[in-house]
């Protein structure tokens, strides 16, 4: 990414800056934020612009209100928490491009911060409506995108609004994400090991196919492996199977035989009589899953072989847990991988909500080289594709 696109050497003083952030944080039933990781990740860019005397307007989405105003998805709790973190009041507009937003944007003083209401309360956000994008752009003098987690979406706030300004800049978080992930794809240390887990094959097909030609070893775990086992003619009992992805599994298997990567599937697994932490469970070879049993974690033989591969790696990419780690009875595989990845001497890049949760739950986050804040954007980049929100910045400068 060109250095002209970032915040280095650029001063926001005297400017009204419209910045896209990712404040799509989880809330409990009392509207309390239960994980503020994404807010914390945005602070460096916010603090730099504020310290320079910029007038900062923040915009984000929260949840999926589907173009309608829904108080359950209001960003007001985020404004309150952001004010606490910045130790100064954060103004809040009850709309996005309406009279309240326009008035508060026009009334900002240097160093002040305004957060707009949920972008997705307006249907024009997800359709990249030119009118909505133009209205957002009219609130400010310049544009910064620091929301890597939404860079894979061609929305009004990530693509359309850039046209209004004739360009934009990447925030510090966006820049850091692209640098870390770009380095992993362009010049990784060898051996380069990828670990993929999660429930379904369908969401990881393009990532798997792209990595087969880039990594030295690809380790697969999680619910997705039972689709592979079924395709290979094995009985999988009541394990999760993505029947619509059988053709994709055949393609992956065929490609793996011709690629540089060694594709490794589990040899044993922990099976249970039902999807329940208290259910009866046992360890079996993947060839011996009986009717009425479901696979919910990788087994000890697989843990040993997978961790041995990880121990010898120089670069590691990990997305997706090895099993139903949210239940203690089926968390051993994922936690063993966390500890081995964290204790390795490799460059370690971890991404995806569940994997992030597992790393933090294990208390290993400080020993991971980089934890990505993006989900879909993280995977799209690892698929070898361009991100619309990044392309928009590069194309306009």
C-alpha cells in the first residue's frame, strides 16, 4: 500500500475528518458492551487526529437492522464508552445524515469527536446509494477508513463516499492489518503452516484453494472435516456435514494432490452422544465413528501430530477452532493448538471471532504476533482477493 494513503506525514489540524470505524461490538440484554476490542483498536487513529486538532466525525454500523431504525442497534452505548476511554465527552447524533448530524458536525470544534447513529439504519448504506454517500461526504472535508473489518463490503461508507472526496487515507489500524497480512502472503517464513477450522467448508473454500499453493502444510479441523470424511466414504454418525459442499471437497482434495502443500486431516476425534457439555463422550479413530455419535473435537493423536507441525513452523496463519471449544468438554484440541501456536518461534497471525475468543480465553493473546480485527475481510484477503474498501482508497489518490 502506498505511503501516501496513510496518516503518516499528514496533519488533520483544522480539518473536519469523516472516519469509518468498526464499532460492531456485542451488547448484552442491558445494552452493555461485552467486548470492546474493536473500540480499543480504533483509539490510536482517533487520538492522533484529535491531538492534531482535527474535528472528527466517526461512523459505523452495529448489527443488522436491515435499513430500519431499531433502538436495539443504537450506537449510543458506544459513544458513552468511547467518551470514557478518551476521557472527554463524545457527541452523538441521533441520525446519520439528517438535521441532527448536520448541525452537530457543523458545530464541532478542533479536538472534538462526534459519533453518528448506526449507518445501517439507512438502507442506502448497504446498497452503496450515491445519494447517501454524497450526504455523508458533505459532513466533512476529508475521509479516513480505519475499519478493516468492513473493507470487504462495497458500501456507501467504505466505497461510495470516497468518490465524494476524490480520495481518502487508511487509518493506523487499517494500515497495520494490511501490512501484517500482506507480509504473510507475499514473503512468509518457511515452513509456512495454515490452520483452518470452523463449522462449514463453504465459507472457507476459496481460502483453502488459495493457501494450497502458498503454504507448506495445511491443517484442517473443526466441523468442516466431517464433510471431507463423508466424501471419502467414512461414516460420520450425526456429525455436522455440509452436504452442499461435497463437490467443493472433491475439488480441494484433487488440488491438494497437485499443490505444494501437505493437507492434513484429523486421524482421531472426540465424539459425543449429543451436542451437550454433559453428554457421554469417547475418543475414536475417524474411521470408527458409530451411528448416533457426533464429532466435536480433534483427538489426542491428532493434537500430537498437529502440534508437532506447528512447533517446526516459521510462519503460521490460523482461522477457526478445532472443535466445539465453547464447551469445556470439547475445548482440549483448540486450547492445545492455542498454546502451541503461542509458544512457537514463528510469525503468528490469528483471525476470526471464535479463534480470537479462544486465544484470549487461554490467556495467550500477548504471545501472538498479530490478532486481526477482521472476519470477512481477513478471509477475503487470504483468498487472494482485493478488498473494495482498500481499492477505493488506492484508486482515488
